C-alpha cells in the first residue's frame, strides 16, 4: 500500500503479519536481546521488508541496526525509512543519487488516545482538522496528522541530526489530492544549497491503516536533463 504514495525510484516492500521466518545478524539480535516478543517480531519483519527492497536495488544484505534516534543505518548510497504498526510493516528505499531523504509512517486508522492531539499539534492545525472532519468524519484526521509529522521527522533527521518538535511543523492536508504540506518554524535541511522551509507529502487510508510519506528528490545539477 505504501508504494501508492511514492515515486517510481523508491522501492517498497511490506507485510501484513510476522509469519515469515527472519534470520537476523548478530548485531541485530543484540538490539532486541531484552525486548518483549511483540517488539522482536515487528523488528524482524520490518527488516525482512528492508532486505527485500535492498535486493531489488541490487544491494547485499547487511545488518540494519538503529542509530541514536532509532533511525535505520542504511548501506552507503542508500536512503530509506521503515515503519510498523498493528497489522502492517513496511520499508521504502532509494538510491541517494535519486533521493536526498524520505520518511514513511503507518498507523492504525483510528482516533488518537485522549490528550495526544493537543500535545502534538498547534491550534491552527486542530482548527483545520475540525473543518475537514465536517465532511469526512470517517477519516481519522488526528491520527493522519500524527503520522504526517512522523514522516516529516524521518525525512528531516538524517539531514540535520537534530530533533524536530511536533509543534515545529504545521501540517495542512489537501483532501482532493491526497497530499499535505508541512511548514517548518525552524531552519529546514539544506537541499540544493537552499534551506527547505516546506516539506510536502502524500497520505492515504487503506484497509484500516493510515499511511503517510515524504520524499525529498535529488535536485537536478547543471546540465542534467529530465527524462522525456
């Protein structure tokens, strides 16, 4: 499902359960040595997804251990993102020659727990969500907002190595196009020699899962030509 939200140069793989056996590298096993069974299963399956995507990109299997902020540490020349929630695990990868950074997130398509929306949003965002909900009450807009900010952070962090607070990005959804914009209130990552003040993404709700994705494509260099 996540592939619907991403350009062709991004390779994806996903699973709906943890039924497939996964052989972890010793370094990966060490990460979850003391984890509960649920964490061990989702950790393993999402890495299976990543390895499927790496194979499609022609990259051999390597240990995929998390960094300081939990971000995946990808092989040289690869950028990507992983996500997991109840009933869904997915990975999205691309070559760094094509994509600067990307972030994906999956959440159960149900309302956030009480009090969470106020903690992760600004008043202007809550106002926009209320307007959207007037005509589309079946869409879990608060959960999509949370997911969009997770995707923004996953695309942001590898470029800045700095935290991004939930209220430092204001997200606005477009219902007709299935897209969203995230306007940053802090200096954005530098891409193509410029600070990005706005990140754009796509969203969807499929089979009980709320999905969001952000992709920062590699800017064209002087002399480059677009296909076609």
